[in-house]
C-alpha cells in the first residue's frame, strides 16, 4: 500500500513542478465548491450504482442469478478498496461473490476479466470516435493508436468468446481453465454490457465537465468527451490508489489549453482527495453490512447442510 501511494505522490510532484503551493491554494479558494462537491459525490454514486447494476447483470448472464441488492455490498467493498489500489478492489469483489454465491475464485475472476475486455473495447471505441471528431485536439491520441487498441481488444474478446469450443489441449495453450467458465458468453449479452458501461462512462464525462466549470475552466463538452478515454484509463490504472498521479497528469496534459496548470492540477487533486475520503467513509459505514452478508451466506450454507441430513 505504501509503495502505491509513494508512486502516486511522486507523479503528482512531477506534474506540479513550477507550481507553488500558493497557486494551488488560490485555485481551491476561488472554486465554486457548491457545484464541485455535489458533482464529485455524484461521480462516486454513479460508479457504485452503475457498477452494481452492471455486475448484477454480468453474473446473471453467466448462470449466476444475481439481484442488484445482492451485488451492492460487493461494490461498496470495491469502492472502499479502490483507496488501496485496483487489484485489491477486484479481489474484494471476487471474495464477496465467492462467499455469497459460492462461485469459485477462478470462475468469478474470469467473469470479471470478461467485463474488463468489454470496458477496454468501449474506451477504445470512444478513443476512435474522438480521433475522428476532433483529430487535432489531442495529438497523443492518434488514429492509428485507437485502431490498434480497438483491434487488439476485439481479438482478445474473440479468443474468449470461442475459446471454450477448442479442444482441451488447445485451451491449455492459451488461458486454460478460464475458457471453461466463459463458454456461456454470448455476443448479445456483451452488447448489453457494453451499452451499460458506455452510459456510465458518458455520465462520468458530464461529471468531469461540471468539475472543470466549478474551477472556472471552460472546456467545450465535446472536447471533454474527446479527452475522457485518456482520463478514464489514467484513473483506472491499478498501480496507484484511485488514480492518484496518472489522473492528474492526464487532465493537466489534455486541457492545458483551456486553463492554467495550477487550476487544472488543483481540480484534479480535489477530485481524487474527496473521492478517496468518500470511499474510506463508505468502507467504514458498510463494515456491518458486509459482515451481515458474510454471516447470512454462512448461515444459509449451514441450513442447507442441516436439511441434507434430515
């Protein structure tokens, strides 16, 4: 955990070179917090509600009927562990699914990886659309890179979709037992999941636009959506907690033509700081809820065993 925070802070320090503490403080005091705070809180709510809805459908598509309220404790735990890093957050979801639904770790991990591929494809499609709509807005996001990213994601998805139909020795040459879980994957389900994820991403784009406005940084909504794929990727890197460092670097680099580096960095840091506070608070608030879920799961298992002996 210490290493991830050290890396994130080091990136922030590198981005902040030439920016004084007074400039950061001034940007914070001049911001419209009455707009920024509720919008930032809405960002967390969108992730929690959206991912709960999405993952409930995801596991249901793979033969594990799951209701939204059953999925909620796992996603609350996921948000809490995002304050550590993405790997810990994913592990928390897998653990909760195992305890509540008795889906083994390999199966749950494979299902989440399938959704991860869909997420990459959605981001890649957004990046590709961005280069077509505004090719000069982000020079680093070239058309060739977007096409390559989208093509690689599609090839990877096809391997998973059809890998379970291969002979066992062929599957061992790829990922092995993971393909056995993904034999239930269907293109129609993948499209539905992609649509859900697209809606979540678009709402996060609206959040970013309003956060920029709250710090008096006027960026056209269309250009915010153009830069959104890079911001999403930077914020989702599992090597740092809650995107600390890479997210700030992406926002400063992309939108530097519309505001000062100090204002952009202050806004990006304020977002990450508030989101991390909310995530930690969610974890502390939901400790009892998660414990009850685990207890309920064990109690149900014990009842099944008792009935089997009757």
